[in-house]
C-alpha cells in the first residue's frame, strides 16, 4: 500500500496467495482478496488486527470482487460465466447464491461470457463487465435478465467495447469503464459514452494506456487505473467545480494562486467533463505571472455559472486559492462529488410534516430534521434525489425552526446541480450535526432521497427540535404555544407577510371586524356594569363587590384581547419586527391576558358561591318561620 504521491510502499501485507486476480477495499480499511485460483477461497484482511480470515469458498478465481451496503460479497467467476454472492452475516460458508449468469457462456440477456469487474449501487442493482460479449450488463434486484447499458448491443449504442474489464458508477450515476483491449477509459454522460483517457491508441505516454484492467476513485474523485501491460498505476485528476452566484451583474475578476500551476475555466449553465468546450465562456492559466492566472468576465445576475479549477500540467496536486473581485459579493458553492456512497435514506414530506419560515422568506415550508452520526472525521458529501425541488441545510449542535440562521453551517438550493441540493462539508466525530430537508415552495409535499458519501460509515436518525411552551421565534416567524389554541395558532396560517391588512384574506378581515365589534360591545357592557355596581346600596352584599371588580377585569380582558389580536397581526405582517418586541409580547401580553381571564372566572365563581349560600340561608329562614307559625297556631287551638 502506498500513500498518495509516495514512490515507496508504506505497508506490505504478506499472505498465502496464489495468483490473486482482484481485491476490494472497504471504507474501514478492510481488504477482500481473491485467492481462488489454487486455494479456492476469498480472504479478508482485517485492518484493525492485521489478520486474515476466509469469507467465501469458490472453485475458481474471482476476476471481480465487491461488497455492497448490506455486507453481501460478490465474486465474478469468469471461467464459470457467473457472478455469485454470499451474505457475510451468514456463518454457513457454502451459502453462495447465483447473482447473474447461467454457468454457460453466451450472449443472451440472462447469460455472461467471461465476466470481470462488478459494481453494486445503493439500490442493490449491480453492473457486470461482460468481457467476451463486449458489453456492460445491468442486473436489477431480483431479476435474472440483464439490460445492456454499454456496448454495440445496448438500446442506444454510442460506443463499441472490446473486453470491458473494470467498471464503476459515480454518485451522479455516470458509468466509467476500463475498455481493456481498446486501451482506454470511457465514461457516460447525458449524450452517451465518450473516451476520457487513452483516446489516441496504446502506448507508454502519460495519456496512454496498455491493457487497463481496473479502475477506482479516491474520496476526492481522482481516478486510478491499473495499467497492466505498462506495469503501473495511473492517476487522473478530478476537476474541482464551483457554482458561481452573483448578486449584481457586472465585470468580475477571478485570480488563482497556490502551490500548483492552476488553470481556471468559466462555463454557462453546466460543465460537461466529457466535452470541455461545451458551454465554455472563458479560460485562463498562468502565463508566467505572479498572480498565476487572472480571468476577467462579465457575469449576469440570476444566471448559472460553473467555475472549474484544474492544473496546467498533469499529475500536479496541492493547495490553491481563488480570489474574486467585482461589483458585489460572489458566492462559490463547491460541486465536486466523490464516488463511494456510504448511505441512502429515503423519506417523504407530508401534510403532517412540520412547517417553518424558510430563510425568513417563504412561509409554511414543510421540513424534516435528521441527526447525522459520523464515525470518522473528514470530508462528506450529502446530496438529494427528489422531484419536490428540495433545499438542504446543515446545522451544528441544534436547529431552531424559529431562528433558521442560528447555528447554520452550510446550505444549498439545488442550483447548478439539476435542482438537487449538494452539501460538501467537513464533519467531526463527537459533534452533533442536523440535516434539514425542506422545499423551495410552501406547502410542497413528496418523496425525497438523501445520499451521503465520505471516509467511513455514516447514519441518520430522526431529530426533534426542542421548543418551550412559549416560543417567540424571530423576525421571520413566531408563534406561542400554550394550553389549547391561541390566536397565533388560529391566525398564522392565514396571515401573509409584507401585505397590508386590506389585502389579506377574507377570513382575516372578518376576524378583525368581529374583534372590533367584540371590543366595543365588551367596553359598553363593562362601563354599564361599573356604573351599576359602584352605588353603595349594591355593595351592601358581597355580590355587589364581586360584580364591581368583575366589570373592571372584563374591561381589562377585552382591552388585552384587542391588543393581543393586533400584536399578532401586525408583527406577523411586518417581518422586520425586532426580536425584543416579540420577546416582550411573549413575556407580557399573553400572560396578562390569561391572568385577567382567570381573575374574571374566579370573580364569577365567587358570585355564584355567594348566591348559592344566600339561597340556602333563605330556605332555612322560611322553614323556621313556617315552623313557628305552625306552633303558634297549635297553641291557640289548645287554649281555645
């Protein structure tokens, strides 16, 4: 094993192998090694313990090995024209199952002829380099008949192959093939397959190959090719791509510098690595300048641009810096995507999903929150596949839907990436990260999938933001949660921000009218009650005192209700309301309103209790008088 750019191996693994034909390295550093030619087995080297263990019994060499996300090991048995697989969780060593091929070489859709390289995607569909049939076959999960996706017999043939031996699928579902006997590497794009490397015949030059056998990517997207007959491994660098967003149209200058000899290019709408002249606007390199390169270009607002950074010469690597000068702030979103997918998560936004005020601009956006768990510190890429125009956000430690800018680390809206968000970020172990998936438009629901690639296994779990009983939010969204419904709960889905009251919905206007009528009626009632019960004659009994106090609290209650209503309406319409005002409303208006309501209810209860007591006393007095009259009547009769 070599570290990058090192000419001397940093580690040599010794084992009892006989003509191994393939290997597969997992994300945790374990290596699966073919040892089927003589010993009839596949061995696993465990990095943590530096030991070997047999994980599969075979009766021939495995010309391709792969371990999928479900820990199933695949072996391409070229001599038997089959691909077999075995769950690594199954302790029975003779549990191999046929994944593809009948065991008899042939060109039928369910046959293979000397299969070589294998790649299994996150859906557990797998691709096979069908060497002697000069094609690449796709076998979907549970289907024995393959689909030709590359080669002259494919549905839409754009390239001919001659014994494809290695294949790999990147995160954008583009297929890369080691076309062995054509001595080249080809790759797919929206317009079909094209030659990438070795396009000018067999040879020893840095851009030539001789019997390329296999290929792979590192986490940065650089491609490594086993150049068998040249007895070397070739590295082909991956381009760094950035989505360019300008706030104001005008002329901008891109300057590149660093420890490498940088080469910068600007593309309009999209960059196609298979056709670097397509959509190209401008490009520049060093020209022996201290600035390295200086690229001047006019950029328009609301237009998508892609900036591509590479090197002038081959096999260069190192740090670089990009400085942009111009009319206003420029945003660069990194678009480069590594290949190894560690996780696929699928879910759905429904009408029951919570909503919030996205970016303080769009209300009632459904969202889902997920906590990211990483086992290794490093660079991770998180991207989506969806038809709901999803947005992605990464937060550190916590996410508060009422303060969407707080703790925010990174976001992406899908621009420059076919409306699929892509987040490239360094994540650390023992740190809580929150992924928020939401939508561009309000009240949008639908399915979405999230993919994560990185240096090691990663997992997602549901995350529920903590909210107190009194949630005040910020300038772009607030509501108050208490017992039962509040005015905020009733009105916030109807109110439209930054729109005058006379242009609000009919229900809001009716609510405002009814509230004013209630206030006027309550005011009149409270004033008349106060006038009635302030006379001393009415206060000779306790009821009068209670009712006098109740008239005052009723007046205060109806006043606080009207204040509360207009506070909710006006602060929700005006999204620039300061946080201190919202905090004041949460801490004062709502509690005072509830206090007056409770006091009024308590006073009414006191009146009811006193009346019950008086009625009870009145009945006892009448009984005593009746008994006394009865006794007197009996006495008179006795004397008579």
